[in-house]
C-alpha cells in the first residue's frame, strides 16, 4: 500500500491546526442549577485570568482561575446578583480583571492610549514620507542639470 505524501501532509496540517474551544471548567465546579451555572459562565467569560492575562477564567487552567470560578459560583449560590459578584471581584482585584473596564479617570490611559498612539504614529509616518519625498525631489533636481550638461557635452563633441 503506497501512501501519497502530499495527502499525508495535508491531513497532518488540517488536524494539527484544527483549534477546538475547550473550557477549563472542571466537572466538580459545575453547579446543579442550570440557570446559576449559565450565569456563572457568562460572568467568568468576561473575567480576565490574572495569571494568563488575555484569557478568560472560563478557559484558563491556572489555579487562580479555578479559585475565581469557584468563588463566582459560591457567591451566586449565596444569592448575590451578577453585579454584586462583579463588584466583589473588582474590589478585590481591580478593574484589570474585567475585559471591558468602565470608563473612569483611573482607566483613561487604558481607553485612550490606542487613539493617542495611532495619532502620533500617523503623524510620524507623514513626516517620514514627507522627508523622503523632499530628499527624492532634491536628488532628482540635482541630477537633472548634470545629465543635461552631459548630453550637451556629448552633442558638442
């Protein structure tokens, strides 16, 4: 039986780059009440793992994320509303744990720094391109008279 190498490579590439969303919520964390579990999943999907940084605690395997998931479920089981759970987490860990932090004076840098960097980056690019255009223009102007003079010299000979 002969195996076609290209088919094998395609097969390996397809299955090696196939990403499947996996949730790190372990079976012992899941609440028996499906409504509370859905609320816990919604909250934990919007909470940043303080260890992994750009991963929600719902899909993080770190111990801190597990503790936060359990804490959220405990507070919901105790009767806290979603807002109360979020307030508790923000008081404990700061606005950093929220994927969408509120707009207030302590988060202005977080919200407006991309706009500021975009503005200054665009300004720098325009200045670089303007200088490059001036250099090219200057270079072209200085070489044209030399070429004209060399053509005249060739014609006179």
